[in-house]
């Protein structure tokens, strides 16, 4: 049985690329979706509840300020490779900015999302889950 992204790669004829060649904003683009899906999965697996409640809970965890706060917890736990990816994402200059975030929070959140994207494309799903678990206080889920 194939695991990870193998089926997706096979069905769409996708080739592996050197992850170092991806721009940090491209990594953040996919990382945003990955993190959102992880959070939604956690919330849904906790039990059925109204969709508007799910949305409110998810929104509170995926907003830039929440991701920025997570990075304060996670940064000391990162490997040198992960820290380098995070810093590339954090220091990338995006043409847009979140509506309800400080520039510092937005930059740290972009770094976090770049890290999530990098780990996803690297197919290191366990590490994604470990970092999300470590970064979110128990009472927030």
C-alpha cells in the first residue's frame, strides 16, 4: 500500500523537485492549506458540532496572531534545517498583508506556513503533527 503523496504523484505524473528551489512564499501558500486541513481535521474528529462553531474555532487557531504565538513556542524545538526554512519564510517580502495582523505577526505566520509547506512536500507528516501538537495549548482545541 502506498503512503504519503505517492498516489497523487502517480495519478498526476508529478516529479519530486529539490525543496530548496521553492520560494518561501510558494511553501507558505501550500503550508497555509496544510495547516488549515490539520486544524479542521482535529476539530471535526473531536466530534460533530455546528459548522459555524467549527469555523470560529478553526479561525481562532489559523489566524496570523495565533500562528505567531505558536512560533514563540516552537522556534526552540526546530532543527537547524527547519529553522532555516522558517526564517526564509519569515523574511520573505509578500505583496499582501493580513487585514487583522501586525507586520511582525504576519511575517512569523508566513514563516510558520512556509515550514508547514516544506514539511508537507518533504512528506514528513509526523513532524507537522508534532509541531502543531506542541504549539497549540490543550485548552484551545
